[in-house]
């Protein structure tokens, strides 16, 4: 029973998340030879004010 945990910043649409979990599931099925129903994907979203890189909050970084 493979389980994937994906950490990402908040703000993506349900359509983007749906496509992501579909593609990740397909990759696990293809590469590990397990049934699709056995793959669990968890998306863990973090607010831009609650995550930083290089000492700078993502909320303070310029987009782009």
C-alpha cells in the first residue's frame, strides 16, 4: 500500500490537485506494479505565511 505525501503552498485549484494526484497515482502503479486502489496520496498545504526559504517567508517573496 504505497502512500505519497506532497507538501505544497496553498492556492492551487481543485482541478490542479486532481490532475496531480491522478498523475502521481499512475506513476506509482506503472513503476511499482500495484493496483491503483492501493495508492494513497495526501496533499499537505501550507500558508505562504507559514513557510520560508533562505530565511524569507514565501509571503514576502516576489512572484515569478
